[in-house]
C-alpha cells in the first residue's frame, strides 16, 4: 500500500491518503478534522464533504 500527500482543501494542511481509497469515500483531515470526500482517485481529487441534512420525511 502506498500513500500520496495531498493538501486539505479546507485548511491547506498536509494530508496523507492511502491509494486504497475509493471514489465517494469520506476521510478526515488530521489537521482541521474536516470531512473530505474523495471525488476521483485518478487523479486524486478531494473536496469538503457535504453536510448531512435533516430529512423531515418530505
């Protein structure tokens, strides 16, 4: 298993990501604790994960 170093899109802190991650997986930044979604794996693209909204049964 290898890791790639990325920059957190929220805090610009360093972030090591295993190559075993898959698209749509949510990982946490060790610096700012933001939840990040893996958008694509090749190339590795991360984005701040959307917050889960309350479902009011509508």
